[in-house]
C-alpha cells in the first residue's frame, strides 16, 4: 500500500485548504529518480556522494539545475497531490493547480511534502544504494 499524508495549509491565502499527498507507484518513482540522477550527473553535482545523500543534499543539488530541465520533475511531484474539497479528491495536474492554489508557498510546500514522502528514507538516514 502506498504511503500518503494529509496536509492542511495553516497560513496565507490558502489557509484551511486540505491536500492529500500520495507516494508515487514504484515504476514511476524509479523513472523519476533516474531522470533526476541523470540531470544531476550532467550538472556536475557529484554523483559520488549519492551513497550518503540526505534530503538537504538533494535539494541543494537540485538548486544547481537549470529550471527548464528540472521543471518536469517538479511538476510530477505536484501530480502526487490532490485537493480535498467536500470529501472529494481533485488531482493537482496542469491548469488545475492554478484553479485551486492561490499562494505560491502552497505549491512549494506540496512539492516538499511529495519529496519527503517519496524519498523519506533519505531523512531517516538511508541512502540510494544497496549495501
């Protein structure tokens, strides 16, 4: 069963809105991380450190990427999110994001939560390699 978490926005123009963030299916996550690692490798971010990479390291490496390259990965993180309205879940894809979200910080929070949920093992001291 995929992990999921419910996020309630506490401040800003989206205060009170509730979102569900769901873990990507295994194959989708494998493709996502493979694309991310290929981009990071091309950017010279030092893939030798992957064995001990933390979430902070990953975010730092992502900040060195050209936005046009990383944008599809960031958008895919939003696809893990759904807006909860009157008990119904509305998937956060494409133009749906702008029709639901009013504050850019909400988008940022949702992406971070999706990263944490999908790559949470990095925060728990895990890594991307097998031992």
